[in-house]
């Protein structure tokens, strides 16, 4: 089952893909790319962004904790940034 896609809405804070939020653009290591952002389920006005290793083979080789190549960054809400270098292309 898949979620129904909704049109872009500036008031919806969670999303998959695109450019990373402005606030975390510089926190993303060079070998990682922005994947998605979610509203923190237990903290008001706090977001969680998921970043993944840019090399898909590395991502697959290191898919089990503690060697997983997926990270989460917690931060206050931030608008979408313009840094395409940190996006998955």
C-alpha cells in the first residue's frame, strides 16, 4: 500500500527528496545526501532529517546496525534550502 501523493503545500513540513533544509545544509557530511524530513513525534517545532550515504553500494554493504550508513539530524524547523550538492540526484 502506498500513501496518496499530495500537492505541494508550504505548511506541510515533512517531505521526501529535494534540497535539504537550510539549517542543516552545512551539517551534512560530504559523502551523505539528504533523503527526507519528518516532524518529530514528541517535540513541538522540531524536525528530523534522514541522510543516507551517497554511494548506493556502500549503503547496501552497511545496512545493519551499528555499521549502518543512514543518519538522522534533529533541529528546529527550517525552510527548504538551495544546496543541490547535498540532494540525491
